[in-house]
C-alpha cells in the first residue's frame, strides 16, 4: 500500500472517482468485504492507493480511474435515428449533439419516438444500463388507438405474451381517454426492441404517438424536443450508485438461486 503523497487517494475516494458509486456506497462496499487491494481483502476505507502501483479489484474486475467520460441527455425529436451513423444519410442522434468525443446512445428509441435518451462514451455504464438483468425503469407516455379497458391494461402487470417472442411485463401508472384514443403512462424495465408498440398492438390498440418521459428516473422535462444537456453530477452519481446496488442485489440473488438449486 502506498504512503500518502499528492498522487495517492484514500481507498473510498479512489473507488468513487472510478465511478463505482458515491463515497457512502463505496464505504459500504469496503466494509462488506467487496474490495480487494493487491490480492487481499481490504476493509479500511482510509488506506492510501497509488493508481499507478496498486491493483484494486471489485467484482473480479480491475478498477481504473476514469478520464474524459461524458454523459449527455437528449430529448430526442421524431425523425432522427438512434445510431451513430446511417447508411441512408438520415439524421442521427449524434448529429444533434455537439460533442468532440466518440459517444454513442444508451439503448434505442424508434425513429418516430420522442423523449429521454442518454448518450455517453462510458462503455461499462452503457452496457449495464441496457442489460435486461438490471431492470432499469423507463417511463413512457403512449397515445393508443381506441379505449383499452382497465382490465386489459392491467394484464401487463402479470405479463402479456408478444407474438410468440417474449412475455412483456410492466406497470400501468395512469390512463385517460382523449377523444377516440387513450393516453397511457406505463413503466417498463426490460428494454426490448419496439416493446411498447408490440404490447399495444397485441392488445389491439396500436400506438399513435410515443414519448419516453424518463430513463432511470432522469427526466427530460426541462428540455425541448431536440435539446440536450450534460448530465448533472447528482444524476451521474445516481446512475452509478444504482448500478452498484443492482449488481450487489443480482449477485446475492444468483448466490441464493445457486444455493436453492444445490
Ligand atoms: N418501445 C417502443 O415500441 N419504441 C420505442 O422507441 C421505445 C420502446
């Protein structure tokens, strides 16, 4: 372990800088025995780490300090594709953001869907945020054709079989009739391709308009369609601590599952 010098960090600060979570989350992780330093379990959050010399491991992976990572939030307008390039020359979400870094979208929204889209060059976070096992909540407002009754809408809570593909599950948060149509607010956690449209097509009420209101509780309501901003520090911290909580939860769940199976 390193002597304290201008190049060293306390272990808890080092982990927080590396994006593992807030200082408090990192203290918890250290105390629960989740961190190894140079091959040994380390429970002292105050020991000094020299990032050039010491090897810090979390969940079997080497922890590295992050440099130049950027997180953007875009209120995606219609008529723009969620991709970094388009062979047909259509406008992409990357064209809308003035970024000098090579950023890419976290998940996708359809060409005609509007709303919250994150973009980043932080590959680990992007991977985790889109992995179905983490069940990141996303809230949508869908204008659908006709008037699905409440009983039908509530079927989503126990699961709706989609075209022999998968079972979609979610929560209906609210619905209100708008003339011949209905506006439904719902939360989904898995993030499959065209999931909302498939759900309502299966119900017999195709989607007319779709907007994603939040992604992991990061709201776009302060942005006009087409506008973007950098995520605020507390939003970045929220995403990172969410990932830490969820990975601890999914790890202990898989230990429990393994135990039950054996
Ligand atoms: N579900 C859809 O059907 N489309 C989207 O763009 C997002 C979720």
